[in-house]
C-alpha cells in the first residue's frame, strides 16, 4: 500500500522525453493521410513514439519507432512539428509525465512484416479522422493543423 502522498509525489516527477512520428503520405487525389497505430496495452489510437535511443537524434529515434511500431520507413523532418504531454502508466503502476517531441515522417516504404506487427493495429486516415481518434487534446490539434513541408 502506498504511503500517504506517495502516488502524488511520484506522478509529479520531472517529465521524461519521448520522440514521435506522424507518418504521412499523399493519396492519388493529393490529400494528406496520416498513419495511426493502437497502443499495446490500452488499444488507444496513438502515433508511433518511444524513449530516446542512444546514438540517434530525436528525429532518428522517431523514424526508428515508426518502423518498429507501424512498419513504415522514410525520412523524418529535422524540425519538430510540435510537442504534447501525456501521463504514461508504468509497469509499477506509477504515472510518469512525458513530453513528446513530434516529427513529420514522409513514408517512403510500408512493410508487410515488422517488429510489433502482432501487438498493434494500424490505419491510414485523414488528419481530421486521426484528430478525432486520439485522446490527447494537444495531439489532436497538432494533427488537425499538420501540413507536411
């Protein structure tokens, strides 16, 4: 049983950082589509993201996560398209505040097999549909405003 105030104190720790990608492509009609995936545990719609990877830039980490989680590759933009925050429930049950730096990833290849294929669903959709499916308001707004450069 947690000591009085322990859960609150643990959830108030400094945010940890993650890198994320908004994988995107153009339809034959020239419309932008983005790729969402489901999270492994709660099955919520999210964008590919993960903890920093030693030796990779934040944008490179975002691109790696897009491959591992969604089976897509491409080049991530060097500049962030935005930042959002969320609370991640860790295996210990503790909430960890997370700051997510988001990069655009123009998809150049999509694979039939990738590392987390059996753990997630993925779906291409319009920016508006994607914004309506994610739970984080700042991410939804980012998706609505998203314009590839």
